[in-house]
C-alpha cells in the first residue's frame, strides 16, 4: 500500500502544476494589460485566455498518447510541456510570444486531466480509489495556494515582477519530471496491450501473491468482453457519456475558473486595495486547501453523490450572497467572506469529485477517450467563460454574472438528486457493467414488457 501511495502522489503532482499554472497568471493580470496596453477583449481572450485554449486542445487529443504510449509516458511529456511553458512565458517580450508559451502550458494542463486520474484509478483498490484519485484535486488546490502565495511574495521582485511570477513554475515542473520517471506503468494499460508479464510484475509489487492471477484473469475477461474498436459514442455508452458531460458542464458553470483567474480583480472591484486583494487571494487558497482535505477524507465514506449535493447547496447560498453584495453595494469584507464560502462549497463538492467520477464511469478500453470527452467539455467552457469576464464585468456588472452562476447551481442540485449514480466502493469493471451492459439489458426488458 505504501508503494501505491507513493505512485499516486507522484502522478497526482501533475495536479500541483495544473493548479499553479492556472492561477499564477492572476498575479500578472493587470501588470500585463498595463505593460502591453491591450483592450479588455484582447487581454481576456489572447493574453489571459490562450492557456485555457491550450487545455482544450490538450484535453481533446490527450487520450491518444495516453492510450498509445501509456499513462506514464504521457505524464512525463506533460511535465516537459510545463517546464517549457514556464521558462518561455517568463522570458517573453510581447503578448503574442507570451500567449504561445502559455498555450503550451495549457496543453499540459488539459492532458493531465486525462492521464493522471486514469493512471491512479487503474492502480487503486476500489475502497481507496476515491481517496487516491482525489489526491490529484488536492494537488491542484495546493498548487493554487502556492501560486497565490508566490504571487504575493514576488509582487515587488525586480522591475517586472510578473516575469518571476510565471517563470518560477519551472522549478516544480523539473522536480515533477524526476518523480514520474520512477513510477511503473499502469497494469490495466499493460493488460490492454497484451503485455501480460509486465503487468504481472507491476501487480506483484502491491497485490498479494495468491491474488495476482485471479485479479489479472478478471481484468482480462472484462477487457475481452468489449470490442476494442468501440467508440464512446456508441449507443450503449450514452449514459456514462451524459454523466461526464453534465459533471464537467456544471463544474465550469459555477464560475470557479472565472473566479480563480480574476480573484484579485474581483476583490478590487469589491473595494479592497491591491495588496489586500492579493492577501485575500491567499485566504481563498487556504480555504480551498482545507475543504479539499475534508472532501478527500469524505469521498470514500459519504460518496461522490452526497458530496455533490452538499456542495451544490453551498454554491447556491454563496453565489446568491455574492450577487446581492455587488447589487446592493456591500463593499469591504462581505464579498471575500461570501467567496470563501463559495470556494469551500466547490472544494468539498465538485472539486473533490469531478476527476474521480469521470475516471470511474467508462470501461478500461475507453477510459482515456471518455475522460478526454469530459475534460474537453470542462476546458472548452473554462476557456470561454474566463475570457468573457473582463467584458461582462464592464458591461452587465458582477452582480448579474454571479447571479447567473447561482441559477446554474440550482440545476446541478437537480442533477445530483435525480440522475447521478453512486460509484464508491465498486471496482472499475463492476461500474462498467452497471453503467453500460446492465442498463442496456434493463432497457431491453422494459421494452419487451411494453410489447
């Protein structure tokens, strides 16, 4: 079990770089717009938004290397992309070069949401899978906190602090690459490629000797029951495909990425000074980390569905209060307090479960493709929504933007209550059976009874 923890943490460190890369730009936001004198639209879409478009491409095409070259090799490629992006962004001399290197980092973020959860879910035992996969989300929020803290500490570094803010990511990216080199390949991926002896050697390091053959035979039999040429768009996979789409759709319609990208700007809009805004951003990171830890602790006890219900209720309350605060002019401490509640609701709900849930609901041979679909949905919206925030805040105002997000969370609560299945404590093969074959058989029985 110790080896499983070590391997899971090493793979999940891709999440640390994801969180750091996504949020570190918030400290450079206003500096870059002033330096290059760009319009709100250009700044939002090109300078700030290009990394998110990189995540879309990385999520769309990340399933290919994850399937073809393996989870481990893809994780190493991701680390190299982060390293190149950090160095290039920190040395950029114009908005176009900066955007290109930010795009490269985005490729790593998008691909990591496929490869890292897939790898950990395939080595984890059912009773620990939620905890181990959610370490990826824990690392995301740890990266977010470190980015906010780093931005604050580097706010006066040299004549152009933003270069240090975005360039410092090269250090953890290099260390991550060293860790990934040491992890083994996923045994389920090896079995899917008929590399049975390699899979047996990996399993021997964390499975009891008398259980290895039975477990391998079970996985092989389940793999053989599927047609490896299938697509996630086959009719029998419509339900897990719909689940992946909705969980990703609601994740971004909460406004989480829009808020994380523009936290200092939002706090300044609420009447806080620049330094106070950066400190409040660190507070957001701390709350995010603490409630993610709580979500990681509860995910295999309360279950994925229960956490999403709790998070949805918190979203609705907090986003409604933020909207009212801006609408009624409650400036000062109120907006940060309500946004802390918003972050806590996200961390214990959507934040804790999204990558776990998507990694569980597709069969082994389609896991990377299914995650690519869910991740792509997530990142297309994550690219569009934050890119529009500067324009929307300047036109309709933050009160109506946060009010819209609150309405979307009412719909998420309905989804959690009436559609979302519970996945805790079941093997990946059991879940594949329940969400595809069993549902298809049940539908055939119902249709035959109606005739």
